[in-house]
């Protein structure tokens, strides 16, 4: 079973971290992962995309070639790319706090999540990516929630308990949002 | 020969005749290096990294391990060697073409790096083995096979003074220029060879000695005249001196 | 103290008749001789061994390790 | 994510006793197998250190720089060090100096750096000095671009340097394969006393993936180098690495000796992976990332009833000719796919020797510097 994921956002929105968290979780569950990132000037701002392939067997093609099973679009600038890069039958999760104009694409399901607004409510706009992560997990079941919570604890638990608390809430909120939005 | 072996001990292989031309300054410097190795008793753990050119033969006359490096790269080889085997003594033996033309970058960075290796640059101010072409150290106006009308500094730049550059490098702890035009200068040169090796044995840092030597063949002079020319012309521009000796103050640390 | 026994030696096979020792000798005891060695060079020889002061300068200047003063007990 | 480790300082001044202590500390802390999530360039670094490489000489160049960044952190814990040199010329020669002591060193670079090292690689091949090298291939010629490519196949397998020599060239296709093949690389380097060059495209190098590392094992120290290393005349008569001042007969002798060695390597060290070639109509031949994608291509096309097979060369020199000797009757044509304009293509054509048509699909540079699975599939469909 193989899942292709695309996580996109503007620099600083944490799309790369989102990709890494999925990878860490997958490894905890004994799955194989490959992460690729776009080249170029992204390190200095601009758009950034992390591609992740998760599989329970040896990964052949390590690339996501316009066949993403799930895409996260955090900013409007990469929304079009996410939609076009989705597989038929794929899912696009769009950050509706920032992406106000959307369009339909045949065979691609879209779910709008106001991730940035929710993140601000939870205490920091920076956890919008984690809100999205909650939605991804609920939508794809690619990983167990408990695994990702453990990854977050490993990452920030001991040193930053308040941050952990906020991110765990964000994760949960993302899940709930997806459930209600997808209905 | 047996008799002379009493002076030179085990390092110098007297049964191998030097292949240098008659009067070549390499013979003197090769002997001085061998004498110092013998005197320090470090023969068994000394490795010579030789450059390309006549100096490349120098190791054949000594009972020590040797590495013939690519043209100009001997200092980098010495650095890699010393890092992997710091207990051994490593010195490079290079001509002025090898050391200051093609290999200047490696030499300067090795000096600056300060890893305790020793570089000996034998400056006969031309490319000897390939038939007396201009080297960076060729004097202004000097006729060589590639400067038939004499070195034109506007075209070829100026004679390059190497130890002057290295004296400024903090990694270098002993830097000197010596000559071999008479017995007195040879004695001084012998002292610098010993100090340079001692500097490495004490692990203080990089050490370097340039030797101004004649190449009678390349200069197209008699042996006697080539030494006179060295004493008068070369030494005037390339003044023998100890540029840096930080061995004492380092001893206290 | 027992005096060292010094002896002037020439290794003819190594000599390349460059003449540096001849010039360096303060007592003019050396000269390029007529005998050829295996390499085809005229071997340097002591022309006035009685004047040699065993100073060893010839050894120091020789580029071919062909000449010198050897000490023995 | 890299496991955080305490850095132990190591300098040349450290005496032998302290050095051996350092090794003990390192071995106690890290004597375990673990799964790590690393960029493949880091995986290369981690794998070589775990297999006994203690000295890494390098000069920054994208995308190989990750290797030196990683070794600069981990090597000190193993009693070794990463040495940043002033140029790739110096890197290669320091590596040669290190090898002269019988110690296995490594370097990592990319195209332009590789070109600068060629003189010394030729030298090390002639001097029979072992080492491990990585060429994280990017697009050339000239400075080129930092995007990944496979444009150095010729340089790697034909020898970019002068003289009649070869180096063993390995092309692992994934992080896990880098880990799995590294012990082999160390053994090859010492057994044949030769540089061993890894060529991995820059896309694979910058990719992050999970890899299972076995317990660290110092394979390098298992080889006795005392019969040839230039460690000083303490326990052997004078030895010297002769590259320039040999006689004509010595030169011929050296070349004949190398030739015999290379023939032995060709006979014994061909490595490749093949998938469902037995009844294939078309065989895809690709190394590195395209070879890896070929696994999926074969299974996808087979699911559609199309008989496609894969030969993935793992050793590029020696090229796995043997894989092409016993091709079944069913094979009608071959397709070579590379991230260049056709370099391995020559070797495949030589191996097939006119018996079959050999087609090519290649790409180099650009935002997507390689052929996608869709493009490869489309091309094969035209051959079926």
C-alpha cells in the first residue's frame, strides 16, 4: 500500500515540517518513506513543497509525479499546483483562511479547512500546518493518530510543554474540522 | 665508499650514485636532508613526498619510504599522510617549478593550515628536468629556453619570493631561505634542515626551507660559474635568511 | 683523551669531476686527475696530500658525496 | 532526523593512547543497529563511517556538501575527522597521502570537483591506493547547474584522467542500497587496492528517506596493509610509490599488472539487479533513480499484461555484461533511460553487440531533470 503526499506552502508555513512529521511517524510504524523537496530559491522565501511517499514495501519510484493521493495547500500561490498535481481520485486539503478562490477539478475531492484562523485561535498561526496534519491523518488513515502525537512529544515535549499542548490541540482540531467539513 | 659510510650512517644509500648532473645543487641538499634524518634517528618513521622534476629522484638515495606525488601536490599528500599517521615524519622535496608554479596553492594552504609537516623547496630558478625553461623564480632578464631574450617582467611577472609569503602565515613556525654556494652557506643550510625537521618532530607546526641552488646544465654555465652566479645574482634577489623561528616560544607552551 | 685518527678519502666511482672541492680546498691539495671512473668522469685526486689539513671542506661542498675526511678510533 | 551526539574534539596532537580511547567511546555508544531518516548524502556519510572510514577529505560543492557536514559531526566520535581542504586538487591528494599510510579515506564531490580530482584518481589507480569516493552527479558541462543528473557516467567509467586505468564504479539506487553496499565497497577497495567510486545522481542524494543501518563494523581495519603501506622503514625495507621515475620496462610491467587486475575485476565483480527479464518483450536498462523507478514500471506494466523486464546495473564498471549474455529469445528490444543524453547507452550497445535494437530515452537539467514514470511507460508502449 503506497500513499503519495504533497505538502505545499509559502516559506515559513511549515510545509516541510509537516512532511517530516509524517515521515517520522511512518518510521515509528515500521513503514518506508521517501521525502523529496523542490529545489531552488525556496529557502529564501517563496513557495516550498515537500513530497512524501509512504509505503509498507520497498519504494520504487520515489517521486510524486502529478499523482498525489493527498495534497495540502497552505497558501494561495500553490493552490493551483496542488490541484493539478493531484491524482484522479485524490484529495486536496486547502487552507481556506488564505485560499479564497477555488475551482473544481473533475475527479478530485477538495476539502476546505480554515487552518490559519484555527491556528490563531489556538495561540499561533504557526500551528496551521499541524491543523492540516490532523485533517490529513483523518482523511487518509496513513498513520495512527497516537503515532503522530508521539512524534510531536519527541520533538517538543520535554523542552516546550506549552507548545506541545497547542500542537496536540491543533492536531485534534484538524481531525474534527475534516470530519465536519467532509460531511 | 665504505669509508664514507662511516660519516653518513644508514640513511644515505651510498651504493646508489646520484643521477644529478655534475655540480647540481640537489646533491648537496639531498645529502643535508639525509644527514639530518640520520642525526635525529628518525629514519624508520620518515617518509619523503617528492615532487616532479629532478628533485623527484632525491628519495632513491635514501633508505626511507617515499611517495612520488603528482606535479605540485606533494604538500597536500603530506597533509593527508600526516593526518592519518601523525607519529611519522613527513617532508616534501620539491623544485621551484613544482612548489611555486603549479603547486603554490597547496603549499600556501599547507603552511597556513599549520599541520606539522615540512616542505623543502629546492630553487634552481628554472625547470631543470624538462630542459631549462623559465620558472616563477627565474630572474629578470635571465635567458632560458622559453625566454630567449631574457625574462620580461611585463610579460611574465616578477621572480617569486615564496618564503616571504609564508612567513606571514600563522601556521608556519619555521621559515627560512638558505643557499649552498660555499661551505659556510651550506653549514647554515644544514642547520635550517635540522630546525625544520625538529619543528615537525616537536609538533609545533609547519616548517619550510627554500634552498637557492645552481643548475649548471640549465644555466648553460660551468659548474664554477654557476655557483658564482648563484652567489652574486641569485642571492642578491633571494636573500638567505631565517624569516621566522617560533620554535623557542612554542617550547614553553 | 685518545686522538682521533683522521683520513682523507675519495670515492672515485661517485665523482663527477665538477671541481667544487678543488676550488674549496684552502690548501690547494686537490685537482682533477687523469683517471676515468665508470661514469666517464675524471676522478679528483690529492696532488699534495702532505699539505692536507683534514679540514673537511671538500666534503661539505661536494654535491655527490664522493669525498671527505673520515674519523676512526 | 540525526541523533544528537556529543562531539569529542580530536586533534593531531592527540597521542595514540588517547586515540584508542576515543575509538572505544565511540564504539560503546554507537554499537547498535538503527533506522535513520536522512538525506541520502548523509546516509552515504553515515554508512561509510560505520564501515570503518575514519578520514574524510572534502571541499564544499552542492549537492555533495551534505556529506561533509555530516562527517564533520560524526567522525570525531569514531576517532577520525573530516578535513576541509582548499580545493578538490588538494582533497584528492590528501586522500592519496592518507591511503599511502594504509588507511582508508574518503571524499565526496560533484561534477566540477570530480573533474579537478581526475589527475589524482589516475595517480591512485596507478599507485594502487584504495579509497572511497562519491560523485553526487549534477548537470554539466562547466559549472553547470546544481540539479541532479547522471552526466558523469563517461567520466566515471572511462576514467576522466589520463592513462590506461579503471576504477570500480558503484551506483546504488536508494539510501538502503547505499548502506547495504558500503561494506562491499570497502572490501573492493582493499581487495583490489583501487579507488571505489560511487556515482549517485543529485536527485537521489538530496532525497530524504529511511534506511536501516546495521551495527557499525570497522571493515577497513580487517585488511592487512602491512605488505604495501608506506609507513616507514621500521618493519620493511625501503618502499616507494613510483609514478614518475620508472624505466620503460617498469612502466610496461605496471600497466600489464593493472590490466590483469582489471580483467579479474571484470570477471568477478559485475553487479546488477534484474526483474522479470525471463519472458520479457522489452527490457528496460537503467541505473540509479531510473532503475529504481523501473521496479514500479515493471509491476505496473505487468499488471496491464505487458511483458516488460528490468536490468538495473549496480556496478557501472565493471559493466554487467553478463546480464546481457543470456537474454531470452522473447526480448525484442531494449530501452535505456538515463539522466543524460546517452552515456550508459554505449555500454548496453556493446554488451548487446548488435543482436537487438537498443533505444534511448534521456533528459538532463530542468525543473524535472529526469524522465518520469509516465514518460518511460509511454516510450515502452511504442516499442511493444
